[in-house]
C-alpha cells in the first residue's frame, strides 16, 4: 500500500466525515505511520456546523460528537487559524491567520483533500446594495469575522424582504420573528445577538423567489418549524398558484409534503399575530432603492420545463431592507487555478478525484463536500460525498490509477507540518484548545 500523509483544507462536516472514514478503515495497528493534518482559517473547527447552523437548531450539531472522536486519533492533528492559499481578499478578511501558500504543502504531503466548502455568496447584479444573507448568518452564529452590529438595522425597521426560497431564508425569518424569550435557552446564540434581538422592531418578512411553489428549495422540516411558531402567522398563498403546483406530474414525495404544509398554513391564523411572514412567487428582483425603500420586481411565468420566464410586467413593493440568499460557490484562488471550474464555482472532480482543466485526474488530489459538489443539500448529505471520496482515496492507495496527470506531491514527504506553520505555532490553535471550551465559542 502507498504511504499516506494527508493534508486537509477545511475543518467542516465533509472534512471530518472523509477523515473519519479513512482513519476507521486504516486502524493504527495496520497503518501506524498514517498522518492527517487538517487546516482551517478560523481558530475553531467544525466549519458550517459551528458557523452556519441556526442557534435554535442544536440537534444538528450532534455530529460534533463524532468529530471529537475522530480528533482523538493520535494520527490526526488540527491546525486552526491557518489561511491556506491566501489571496488579497482573504488576507484582508482574516488578517490574524497564518498565511500558508498551497505550494508549501507539496513537499510535506503525499495526498491533498480539498473540503473547504462554499463560502462565497452568489450576488445579484440588480441588487448591489442588498445585504448578503451570509452576513446575517455570521452575525447570529458569532463567526470571528462578523461585526458585533447586525448587518441590517433590526432596531429601526419593520419589513424585511429576503430574496431566495431556501432554508437560509427560513432560518433568518424564524430568528428575526421569534420571541427573544423563546431563544434564551439556546447556548449557541451569542449573548450580544440575543440582546440585539430583544430590541428588534421587525414584524414582517417577505421571501421572494423566481419560480413557483413546486420549485422551492427549502425543506419540509424547516417550513414546518416556521409554520408552527406560536406567535407568527403566515399569509396564505393565492389558491390558483397552489392549484397549478399540484398539477405537476413530476412532484416527488418531499415536494408534495411541502405543498401540503403551505396549504395548511401557520398555527396562528393570518392577521391574528403581531408578526407575520409571506412567500412571493414568480418574481425576479430588478432594482432596489434603499432611500425610497422600493424594491422593483419583474413578473415571471413558468415554462413547460419549469423555468422562470420574464413576462415584461413589473411591480414595486415597499420594504425597509433587502437580504439576498440565492446560494454559494467555492472561492477561486491562484493555487487552484488549474483545478477550479469558475463556471460551476467548485473544484473539478470525478467522484471526488480532482481533475485538471483538460479533464485528467490529478494523482493523489481529492475533494469532498460542497467544494466538490457545489453548495447543495443539508449537512447530512455531505456525508455521502465524503464517504465516496474517502473510499476512492483508499482504493487508489491499493491500486493507483494508471492514466493520471502528474501529482505535485511527493512519495517521501518531509516530517511535520509545512515550514510556515512550524515557525508560527504560537499563532496556531490545536483541537484541544477548543474541545474543552465548546460552550464559550459555540
């Protein structure tokens, strides 16, 4: 079997799931020399689980227990506060992180795994002044780069409009509309965020999407939770829209479940609660005038293939703030230039095996999770991608693929971490620095 010293970029779910699969498949007795070094640009591990999951969803963080078990393997080392393959933009965003050029990894490792997720929000050219949803997510999860001040003035607005029919939009709507008292039991909510939510004047949230009810991206679980809030009402959807959605022959069971929940509506009857939310369908944002508080929307019709097509008609709605939540992509960088597909916003790969721009598999270089698949699916879905990548890496250890592009890595790597890390260990955080302080940094 080929030797394995693996460098992992990213410390989120896909990184840990991939590594746990590898370590459990190669017990210490049979692979005592195996080493895994995991790097992340923030001091704490767990990525999206720590800084992407809504604070009132603590059950989603149960996977951290499994990650802790993986980190206990003596062959595993976590290096936090390390910025791999820095760019001018990321260096500005993470000024205190230790910069580590991607090429500095090559002499020290036999294999690379890219599992850094997709952290760059997609933007809408028509809404340059809108706030990206990620700014709100980072604020309410206490991300190290987040400002302590909310990215929208929640203490002076009543109506917020979110662009995008996904789970993140539902999370934001729920957290801003829920009673602050109901959020107090959740340890994952930073104290300063709770104080700011207690001064919030937001009473109404509108969530806008390009397509129809049958094409929403959020899940039934998230929708049901928002509908069941005791002090928030949902404005009913126009019956003709729901009737049209139900005639779609291609509806799967999850989509039918979503339509059923939408039809039943909220626990509180519309108009009887102080706070409310609504879904607006078949609308494309065309412009936002913050001073006038006017959001211009183009009206769409749904094609036979389920695509949104502009009708040429428009409407203007009044709103106090606009937040965009239409997806994410991985961050391109100079080191990944030949392996990154800018069109799809992810690393080129075939079942986790990284490919170059000519479509050739690059020996001993892998990707998993959103870095490989694009930003889609919930955290549990990343496990499938991670296990597939791990299994292919293990298979390649036994029988290397013959026809591959040359690897930039070495078969006999230098000991220890790369030189820039060795000379800056006082700035680097280890896993033990966080394992005993989860409540402080959650």
